[in-house]
C-alpha cells in the first residue's frame, strides 16, 4: 500500500488551482489563529474560564498541520485544529494554571 503525504509548503498533492486545496489550507491556518485569539479574549478574560494561550497555539497548529499533512484534507485539518484548541487550551490551563 502506497501512502502519500501532502506538503503545505510546496502544495504537493493539494489542489494547485486558484482557491484550491492549498489556498484553503493556508487560509485555515489564519482561521485557527483568530479562533485562538478570540477564545483567549472572550473565554479567558471575559468569561473568566481557565484558558492557556500557549497550549491552544501548540494544540491548534500542531494538530492542524499534522492532520493536514497526513490526510491531505483542509476540512479535516480544520476540525482537528479546533479540537486541539479546545483540548490543550483548557487541559494545560488546568494543569499549569491559566494566564
């Protein structure tokens, strides 16, 4: 069985057309960043919930890139990134304390 990995830096095995898979993969990284920033502002500061900004960055971008490379799907990568934000953003704040 042959496995192929996708390379987001060179857009290998992603759709190379305008507004194709590679464009949406990079746009998803921007969406992940803004979700982390808004979660920190509104959940961490306004709602006083424990939220770890570094944990959310590691969890969000880490799972986003890994899932995107292995599945070649920007949709699954976005779902994985959001799950990484939720899991590590709250889990690490409970272990090490919020900001």
